[in-house]
C-alpha cells in the first residue's frame, strides 16, 4: 500500500515529456492543473462523473481478469478433477488467443471508438465465462478462458486511451496515466480476494458464474460512462487557442448532409460512421430560401424528410456514442423550429428505444430586449441592411445567430444531442475542436468547408464530408460513390454566401484564408493549410428579422405573339392605372389602391438579372408572372380575378377588335399564395457576451 501511494504521487505530479499532442510553451496563462491535488479536485468535481466511473470500470475489469487468472488452477482441481499441473496449463489457450487478437482489435478500436469496443469486450468476457459455467469440462473451460481473454484484450488496448480521451487537457496525460495505473493495480490486487470470497459463500462450482456477474456490473458501469462521456471533450478550463496551440492528432468531424431533410445515401453515412468521428454535426436551416420560414415558423422541408434523416443520425450517434449537433432547426432557427425537431427526436427515441441527454438552445429575441439594445445604440446595420425604427421589433419575428459558445456549454456538460436555434453554420462543426484548443484558423476553415456537406464535391450533392483535423492542416474527404474533390472545388466554397472569399466573418472574429493552400491527397481528399483566425475587438451576434407584408395571389401566363411582346412594356403602366380605378369602383372606396401592389414580371426580357443586359434581348416568347398583394387574402384574390381577365385582353393598336394577349396554363388562373414576408432586419447586436441572447433547456430522453 505504501508503494502504491508513492507511485500515485509520482504519477500525479509527473508531466509527460513527450505527450501524444504537442503543447505551446507559453506560460502567460495560469495552469489550472499546477499540482496533483488540482488534478484530483477536477476529477472529483467534474459534473458528469464520467472519469470517476471510467476508473471504477477499470478497477472492476482488471480485478476480474486477475481473479480469473489466479483462481483458474484451483478451479481445475476442485471442479474439473484435474491434477495441479494440468490445471495450471488450462489458461494457455487464453494467452495464445490474447496475443493473436490484440493488434487486430486495436485497429478495429481506432475505427469504432474505445468505449464502444470496451463494452463489446466485456460482453465477450461474460459470454466466455458463461460457456465454461454451463459445461464444466476441461475442454469447455479452456475455450471459456480463451473467449474471456479476447474480451480482456479489447479492454487492454483501450482502457488507458479512453481515460486519456477524457482528460481535461493535454497537460495532465501523465497524471492520467498514473490514475489508470492506480485503478488497474488496485483491481488486480483486490479482485482475487473478492472473487474468492464469493467462492466461499457459494462453492467452486459457481466461480465462473460469480465472475460473470461481476462482469455484468462492469458492463453497466461502462455503459453509463459511454452515455456521459464524449471523446475527446474538454470538461475543465483550458488555455485559450491564442495562448496554447494544441495539436490534435486525429480529430474527425462528420457532416452527413448539407441540410437536415435534404437526404443522403445510407452507404455514404455508413462510411462516415466507420471512420469513427468524434462528433456528428448538421445544419438544418438557412436564409437562402427567403424570409417565409422565419416569418411564419413553417419549415422548408417536410416532417417526413426531416424524420428520415434525423432517425438515421440518431442511430449513428447511438452507435458511436459521440455528440450529435443540429443547428438552425426548422429552417429559420425559431424557437418553435427547435421544439418541432425536438418532438421528432423524442418520437424516434421512443420508437427505436434510444436514450440520450438532450440539450435545446433557443434564439428568439423578445421585442423588449431588442428595443433596449436599439435605445442604447447597440444594433448596427450590416451592408445593404434596411433602415429600421423602434416599432419594427413589435411587428417582426427576430432571431439571433449564435456562435460556438452556447453549444460548448452543453458539450462540457456531456449532452448527447444538441438541437440549436439559429446558429452560424460553421459554429456547429467548430464547437468541439474549438473547445479542445484546436488551431482556430484551421478549425473555422474546416467548418466553412464542410458546412454544406458535399456541396464542394464534384458533382455537388446532398451527401456528406468527413474532415480530419490534425497538427498544421486538415483533410476533407468526400464519402459518396462517384464523387471527388479537387483543390479548386474546395477553395471555391469559401466564396459561397460570401462576397469576399478570403475574409469570412464570425461572431468572434474573421477567418482569413488569404494564405491558405489546397493540395490533392487523392481523388477524394484535399488537404488545407495556412488559414488563420483574427479575433474581433468585440463580440457580435447577427440579428435576422422577418415581417408580414400582406397576402398574395399569383397568376402565371405566357405570350408568343411578337406584336404583343413589343407592346407589353408600354401597355402595363396603362393597365395599372386602370386597375387603381377598378379597385375604387369595385370596393366602393373601402380599399385604398395605395395598399394594393400589382406587379408584372416579364421573363425573357431581363427580369432575372434585373439590370442592364450585356446584349439586347429579342425574345420569341415571354413568361408572365403577375402578383397581387393586399392586406388580406380575400381582397388579393378578388382583385386578381379582374386583373387576370383584363390582362388577357389588353388593347393592341396593331389589331382591330378583341385579341388574346396572355395565355394561362391553369383554370382558374388565380392561385392564392397566402402570407407574404420580407426580411426587415440584417444587423448585429454589439456589446454582448457570447451566450446572453440565448436560452438553454435540458432533459433526459
């Protein structure tokens, strides 16, 4: 015992001289683990207790292995009737099985994850013991020990790595090696005594069954560890990325699709899962589709499509036991979008018998808060933002766009599934690497590259990408059959949704890709180096708002007659004056024509470009889209009926009598679109902390 105490102090106070991951020598940041007792204090106080549970599991499994090895000989003499010499050799097949299997099992563990493989190993250990108990013969007992030895081999190559993966940072890897030694050595010392005590209570005949019961308890412990622990996950304060560069040997981030509900091939998903990612992240929203989702709360993609993708991702997360992060739920990231996806997740969990800790982050902004920020001058317009006034916040729906910090709070506390409101697309993929001190330039560039799944692949599709973040570079790999990546296709994605591909703004700073390099590793993988991240002087959160404009009815028509095509541009202003008078007449003055918008879009004359055409267009036919927008749907529809009628018989000077000027493909031609929204806010909130605009709730599912 004195020797164990001395060794414990030695290991707890020792910093590994050549850790698996290099550290910066900057000493400006105070080390939160400056003494052995600080390491122990953090271990005990860590909220999820995952590390303490893991040490308990190491103690139990190492103890049962030592007990099995030490008590096999007397078991052979007492139960199997063997001589002491013959009984002493009954463990030899186990030793051979251990040596044969240990390297392949280590390779497999790298792909599937340490905690998952340890549980498989314990299950195999228990199964082997039960084989020997059911058939107490020398042959079956030798087979039993061999099977159990393979199970222990799985543990032996993963136990220390699993504990390292839960270490709060790389400074304490040596101390955690000592903790592993203490836990395993203590188990090996006490295990034979504990199992021997059960033999005294029962008999030698039940020794293997008693050991199997201990193994089942150990399996339960590791199952609890797997639910609480995410690998790798910092759970204590670490030096900031600016003060400490942590070279992550092999952090894998899996982006299964560009948008939840867009669909992906299960074969591509399987490849991503087989790579053993440390986190699965997926965007679920965007402003690309316009303001309707934000204004109305109606998601762009159907419940059926979202459920299909979400089910597969929840199953993959359960297999890997890593975090699943989904952002901008419900397309817009409104609170009801988060609740909608959470409801789908609960239903799937009940149907598929899944269990996880669920964290929800809400991003809706109450009008009172926005007005307070407005009054303090803390709402700043972005480029081309509309002019706003104080009352806008009362009639619009506004969300704030979060960075990595609200997500990281839930990761620190060990939450398995995180459903976020409006979030920066990149924040979903950067949160875990950033939390672990990864290089910020590489982290944010990696996140930007995979934010839309395989959008940067050739050809682009809705499947996934796998990013591997290492020291000094990251690799991005496409996962779908028939797809490839090139340096140009990867570099081009920095221009997507950005006017400047070299400077990409985030809440906490700007990603600078000016000096980034792109190198083809193979046809499916590109390596990126040289990105850097410039911290901002102050933190900002983007604000997105949408307001109701009115209700709209649309009419679609077409014209082929060249004379009509030439006359339409001069006839339409006359038609609008006619419609103003018609509105006053039909509604008896109850509807003000100024509240009605009647718009013609002539497709084929430059409507899509909406600017100066580089060459004059001479269309042979036109597509005509007529929109009628009014304060209510009934009024919009009523006006659209006489607009459609009059538009089909406009007076053409070149023709005598009544002619048809527009042809309609549908009968009736009037189609009610419902409410119409517009973006009313494209600003940032300044002088805020990274989490103050967001609310979090948690639950066990």
